[in-house]
C-alpha cells in the first residue's frame, strides 16, 4: 500500500494566503462546546416544555438522536471526507476538509470542526430532521444528535492528544490510530467502531 505523507509536528500548516480564511480554518477544541451546549439545552427545553414530551419519551428520542449520529458520523467520514476526486479544484477542497488532518494529525487547531462548517451542517441536519420526522419528535432527536456530534468532536481531539488509562478509551484510540497510520480505508468510526463492524471496515485487532 502506498504510504502518504504524515507529519507528527504539532504546528499548523498554512492552507490559505488570505488571513481571514486561514483563521476560519482553525479552532480550539472548546469552541464547539460553547456553541452547541446551548443548542442542546434549547432543544431539550422545547421538547419537554413546548412539545410536551413526557420524560421517558424524550429520553427515547434523545438516545435515538445519539444513535442516528453514530451512523451519520460513519457515512460522512467514509463517503464524504474520504471521497478523493480527480479535478484539481476538488482535490484542493478535499485537502481543506479532511486531507490536511491526515497529513498533519497532530495539528491541535484542526481536530474539531470549525464553526464555519459545523453551524451550516447542523442547521442543514435540523431541517432534514423536520422533513423526515414528525414535528413533535424533532427537538428531542436533535438534542441527542448534537450531543453525539460534540462527543465525536471532543473525543477526536482527546484521541490525538491524551494518553488514556481506561481500556475502553484505549481501544477507541487504537481504532482511530490504525485508521491514520495503518490503513485509511478502514476504521471510519471515530467515537465508536460499531458501524465499522457492521459494514466490515474494521481492523483485525489483537
């Protein structure tokens, strides 16, 4: 298998000549928390007190949203982030969205999704939920879905920068490190290897 360039330097490579675009491509790990924890709170409030969902119904919707996220995470990582186009301009977009992370996996400023991408995506998924699900279910589902996204983003940062002691997180980290350093065509689940097992894109681990 062809080995791609991988830098272990924690430094950020410059992607844009324009300083504003360059700054928008970088984000600290805590920024998604600041942005999306209030979204979870608002959706939870609306589900319980405006939509009138009983708590057990809300809990089921919340867990359902978490589950939906795990699938979306897998699909986006495998079929969007790892789709390699042929056109030069498209290859440039591919590098901006995900290629840079594989070339510079220790770049701390490019481990969580910048708000310039995460906010439009979250908005799009909210309206997709409204199109697919009954209105009374949307807020409960979306609150769990966004928590799943936050767990993905923060765990992704932690996987690259923390040394875990617990066996669970060690296995999660091993799964993602194999994706980076052994075979990028496997191991697309970051926060969970569930869908890799289902779709047979998992690694054979000892």
